[in-house]
C-alpha cells in the first residue's frame, strides 16, 4: 500500500499533456539559450522557470492564488498575504514582477551601462528613436481590432519596443495573464535582431542611401552628460507620471555612471545588482508560462503580432530618416533609423554591419547608438502612455 502511494505521488503519475508539452518547450528554450546563445542571460532563467512551474506536484507556482489576487470579488484581492502564506518559491519571487520592482531595478543597471553621448551630440537621433515606436501603437490598434481587450492589446504592442524589462513592466500591470508569452516573444525577437532587421533595412533603402557616410560626432562634455539624465527625468515625469518609475531608474543609473563620485554604486548596479535581479526576474516570468496560460491560440497570435510590431518599429525609423534627408544638408544614413528599437547595442551593430557591406569605410556604430539609446527612452515613454490610457 505504501509503495502504491509512493508511485501515485510521483510527478509522472500526475502530469497532464499540457505540462508535458510545456516541459518540451522549456527544453527547446534552454537549447536556444545555451547552444545558440539567444539572449542567454534572461532566456535561460526564463526557460528554467518554465520547467519548474510545470513540474507536477512541486507546488512552486500557484496560478489560482494569482487569479484570486486579481479578482475584485475575492477576499484576497490585491493582498499579498495569501501569496506569502500559501505560495511556493516562485510565487514569492513573482511579487517583485507584479509590484514592478524587478524591471525598474534592471533599468538602473541598464542606465549605468548606457552612454547617452551620441544622443546628446546629435539630438535628431531622438526623432528616429521616437519613430521606431510606431510599431507599438500600430500593433496595439491591430490587436484591439482582432478582439483583444485594450489592456491586452497594449501589452502585445509593447513588444515592438524590443525592450524586455519594459514589456514585463507594462504587461504585469495591464495583462499579467499574458506575461509568459509576451516576455518570451520580446526576448526572442531581441535575440533575432540580426536576422529580422537586415532584410527590412535593405528593402526600404537604395544602395546609394546605405553608402552615405556621416561625419564624426562632436565631443560631449561631462557637464552635458550629468545634466542630461536630470533634465530628462524631470521633463518626462512631469508630462507623463506613469513613465516615472522606468525613466527615473534608467536615469538614476546613468547619473551614477556619469557623475564620477559614486563609482562603487555604478559598478554594483552594472554587475551584482543586475545579475541578481535578472535571475529573479527570469525565474518568476518563466513561472507564469503554465500549460493553461500558454497553450492557446492567443499565444500564437501574440508571437505573430510581436514580430509584426518589431518589423514596423524597425521600418519606422528608417522611413523617418529618409524623410528627414529631404530637408537636411548633411544627409543621415537611413540605416541608423532601424536602431531606434530598444535592443541595445545589438541594433546599432546591425546598422554598422549592413552599412559596411555597401561601403567598407563607413563607420555608423556611434551614429546608430544615438537612435538606439533614444529607443530605450522612447519605449519607456510609450509604456507610460499606454499605462495612462489603459491602466
């Protein structure tokens, strides 16, 4: 009898077909992270979190507790008490996602690793970064027209910003039930930037445009680099308060880097803090990818619309650069417009690579970094707009 009870308590005996499929999906993602090196720093913990949450009987994540947390008719509505009392390890870690803590902490690290010098030297780059956010809003309208709720459509659209932490931050506020597929889509497409962007860039530009050489950027003073994060935080937060958490943390990290008086804090933000939070964020986001929430038509639609959003964002920056060239004496190489999506610094490197294919003496990397870091600001602002409209 005891032997029979032991066998019936085994996970193999309790496994559903949905859990089996999700375990296979987690194995595939682990393969892509380890062997193909697709955004491994986050894809690996996300995939392992997916594995843990779909182990039957392990009790590490309880989606029913979070359903009660989001149900206005439940006694546990917006109460973390039941989560802390009855939840498993991944439930507790997920509190940091739901409260918006992890994405903001990651933005401190991102800010501490970002050089806004190219953007300050060429303010026109800000327009290219803004144009690349068109994919977010076009996809939002398309998703809404296809039957998704406004909150779900906004969460799907933000994939077009190619910014994983921003996607997670917004989705955790608007549509937490879609967090798993949206996070996986966002980070997968970020990893596929070198595959997705070049065909779009070549299709929208001529050989002559791709060969345009741009002059050297002017030097940026230390004072400018210190004042920039302070001014941007104040302006964005006063206009769009909902964007303040992301923008504020991003600019705090950058200010710590540029001011030169808190090197220990800057290095901690870039390394220890960033690494610890990435582990917690990845595990807890992967935990939401249960069979019931992931294996449905919505997931396929999200993956399809995510790549459309990303493609439109890349195209938007290129097309605006071409339009600006109609009025500029010193022409912009349109390739740098595609770097307006917030995949730093991969998108800027793609602009450099495609540009050098046409002209080996062309060095676009620093010019592309302007729109690239502008895209980080732009995606955070877009998230603030959607949160203000839909939250």
